């Protein structure tokens, strides 16, 4: 079937018309024949099974029952009326209920004649009732063709209210197959079909909508999921290829004085093997003539900063400037202070630019950037302002990139004609599956090793009732010379309450840990940046032993002497946040602890989160659990990526198919990068069709 036919507006399908077309478009985004064909069922119902009324359970989903209507009446309710029928088989009775279309039902329904009914049963006021059942006379039902597995299509309430029930959709798809005579064109190459033993496209489409049996359904699902994921991978990989070939990058071919001087004389510790490997990977990127676009993943505390520093030195050695963008002022300041200290002996000029830098100072920074006097600029979002212009920005590093959107990344990119090399660093491990789909077009480096001498953090879960014991433990640690974080949630909707919790908590700690023996810092979002910095600095210098804070300290803050992290109301935090917070301790040589406080009431999910935290320190493992709990929709970065709009595949459940798809896409592009071989023409053709509809090229920039 040619592609044009499938582009026919849906209104032209027999049985649709303008009104239904509007509903289909607005509710399901279906505007063409093709769209309807690609509306895949969510699930299938076994229609060979009949329930007896006595077998119905409160949890029964969709059920099919054979029986008769013995009574029909109209019942007044607050708004309007409802029509209620008593439906009976030889084991009991249920009610059928209609709120709409009552007139038609009343006129057409037959009393005491066998019907096959189908629908969702509710348990209400001591009996079962089925609203708006699908009904068919048994005599008719026996004549019709039997579908063993009835597909259930995605729907919305508005759609079913406007008369487009699952059955109607089913009929429309039947009509579509009739008009197409089932002749859909193949979209994968003969060799892929052969190596993976896939069923043909027409067979797959037929069996996904009208499964002949379980086995064919499974094959149809595999084939269509594979195809969907395969073409996403093709797009990502093609994009990466294009970038490597077409986008020129600056070449840092000198490994010069600064890099070597630092490496030989100023490195405060030996690099881990993982750090060395990553620096090598980056060096090979920036030393080629292509633009680097690399994601550096490394768990909290794995030592990403020093990698960033060394890559910046490479840039400066090659007469380029570098910038480092962090998501919060605290973090930007910390980077600035730390890096300043490291690079001071080398005479490198560094400035910090954040929202709270005064105008006069800003102007100076702008000038020094443009003249090239400044080598490194560190800061927050303020770096993205139009006024910030560089003489020759060769490298942009983004820390904790999951907090920035794609748009922000691309803004850095567009600051020059030739884009700078881009390194994004994240401590939120992204599960491999997700990384493949989200960042399949980036190169990825992983620091999978912590600096030596670190002891794994001991994590425990304690109920609020045990707070006194926890306080005693804190005292012991402080007496050993360590420092302690106490973190409170601050979540927008309940900001006032949370703020009160924080203040109450602070006061109770202040009572138990009185001055002058104990000194306490407090940091929260409602403080002025200068005050935050002051309090933070006191804690960093060890002048205070306890830091009471909201999640502002979540990312990046580095105080190696802090050995205890207490997280209050920990059940309210997400997994990745808990992991980030825990990462604030365990940075020195001492044994560190994370204590998750919670009330006794925990949701099942909350419990799983806390158990996961207690069970493992491995960020990747935690990220996998997180992905399973929340689905990809809530994970940063997915929103822009289109992987949430998958038609049939599921990024979490279809992990293996995804890997297979990526593997075959890579092999294919290796063998035939421009898809010229006869065998691949189908792919090339189909690819062109999809890409025309989806603007994939602005995926990154
Ligand atoms: P993150 O990856 O979370 O950004 P940092 O770069 O802040 O981690 O490093 C965490 C701590 O580990 C810092 O105190 C840093 O100085 C230290 N560190 C980093 N690399 C090493 C190493 N190879 N050996 C010893 N300590 C290291
Ligand atoms: Mg960091």
C-alpha cells in the first residue's frame, strides 16, 4: 500500500466523518489512516471466557457474562436520571447502568432474551453493577466471527462519551484493513527480517489488531517494538555520525605546559584509573577535529571535578577559554574556591559569575572575557546571558547537567560559530537503557571507581520515635571531631509547613546541642545568598559542627570531615535525591553514616525507596529501581526526548529489545553508513518518511 494512501485524512474513512474525526484528533492525536493503523492496543481480553455472576470478584476487571435482562427501570438522581436493568444468569443478578443514550436503549433492548454482555464491573452499595456494557444478542453473537483476544485500545473519557467506544475503534480498524486490503509496505530490510526471524510488516499489523493466537501476537509485538526502537536508534546514531563528520570542532592538539605542570607538580592526589581513562577519552575527542559532545557519568564523590579541571587546562594550553556552569550558587562558589586554589600557582585567571555578582563587577568580567584576559569563567545560569561574550570559548563544562534543560545546553553551543567542546557531568546515574535513548547521540564516559580509602557509607532507617538515640549518636560523632548534616525536605506545595518543620527542628537541635560547646549552621532557600555563603563557609571551615539545611545542599557540596547525614521525613524524598544527599558524606577517610528518619506510616513506594537506600550504595542500581518505580516520565531530561511518546515499546520493560535494536542499528551503519546497499533501501526510504514528520535534528541543539 503506498504511503500516500495512508496519509488520507481520517475523516474519509467509512464510518468516521467530520465529528468523529475531530474527537479522534483531539483525544488521541489521530488525523490520518496511518495514525489509526498505529494506534496499538494497550492490552487484550480473552473473549473465549465467560464469567458466571457468582464468580465475579470485586477486583474483576473486564468480564463477559451470558444472561437475560429481567427488569428495566428509570431512577431519578441528583442530576437527571439513570437507566438501570437487572441482569440475571442462573447463579445471580447484577445491575446494568446507563447514564447516557437511555432513550435508544429503552426502545431497543429486549427483555428475557439471552444477551452476551461485556464490560467493567464495579462493586457498589453491596452489589455488582456494570456501567454502559457492550451488549450483543446471543443469536447475533453466535453468527459473528469470534475474536479470541479482543484488543483494548487507549481511550479517554471524552472519547467514549462521544460514542467512540472500544468496539467502534475496533470496527474502524477493520474498515481500514478492508480498504487497504491488508497491503502494507515492509519497513525493515530483508536481512534484518531474516536475522531476527521477524514476521512481515503486514502480518505484524494484522496480528497486533486481530491476534490469531498468543504466539502470533507475541511475534507481532516483538516485531513492532523492535522496529520502533530501531528507528529511534537510527535517528540518534545518524545524528551522532553527522555531528562527527560535519560539525567542525576546535582541535586541542597541544598537551602543553599547564596540563603537564599541573599533572606533575600540583595534583593533590593520584588519579584513579577510571579518572585517567576518562581524561584519555576526552583528550582523544578534543584532539580530533570534531566537536566533542560527551556525557561524563560518575557517582557522587567519584571525582569528576578534577577531570573538569584538567580538561580546562588542555583548553587553556591551546589558547582557548573555558567555562564551567553549575546549577546553584553554592555549588558554583565551591567550584570557584576549589579550582582557584588548585590553579592559583599556575597563574590562571578565573572569575565567578552568578546572579548575585554586582553590576560593576559584572562589567569588568564581561570586558576581561572579551579581551581574553580571563581564562576560566565559573558560574550559574548567569553564564547564559547574552551579554556574556568570550574571546574564544573552546570548552564548556556543565556540572550536574540533569538540572539543566536541552535548551540551555544549546545556548552555550551557539555562542560561537564553531561550537565549543561540550562536557556534561552528572552524578545522577542514568540507567543504561535510558541513557541509550536519551543520550544515544552523545558519547558517554563513566567513572566507575571511587578514590581509594573510602569506606562505604552505612545507611539505616530510624523512626521518629527513636530520635533521642539518634541525637546521642550525633553527639558521639561530634566528640570524635566530625560534622553532621541534618536535612529537611522543602517541597513547593507545602512550603510554609516545611519551613516550620525546619525551624522547629533547628530549635530542638539547638536545645540538645547548646552553645558554646556546639555551633550550628542553618541554610535554606529563603536566606540571602550572602548569608547562605557565610553559614556554609563556617561549616566548611569546621567552625560549626551541625548543618541544618534544606535540599539546597543536595548537589556538589564537599566537606570531607562531615560523617553523618540525617535526612528528616526521608519518605518524602525521591530516590535520586536521597542518593545525592547521602553523597555529601563519605568523602573523607572516616566511616560515614546516613540515617533516614521517617514516621511510622509509609506508603509501599516510600518503603521500597528507603529499603533500597539501606540495601545499596550503588547509584546505578538505585537509578534502575527509581526508573521502575516512577517510569521514565519523571526522570529529568526525558520530557524533551520523545521516548515518552513511544507507540508500543516500553523503555523500561523492553530493555532487551532496545539493546538488540541498538546493536543492529550500529552494525548497519557501520556496514553501510549512507544506506546505499540495495538491501537497505527499504530502511532508507522508511527513515526518510519518519524524519520528515519528526524534527529530530533539533534534538540537541
Ligand atoms: P564529584 O564526582 O561528586 O563531583 P568531587 O570531584 O567533588 O566528586 O570529588 C570528591 C572528593 O574526592 C573531593 O574531595 C576530591 O578532592 C576527592 N578526590 C577526587 N579524586 C580523588 C583521587 N583520585 N584520590 C583521592 N581523592 C580524590
Ligand atoms: Mg561534583
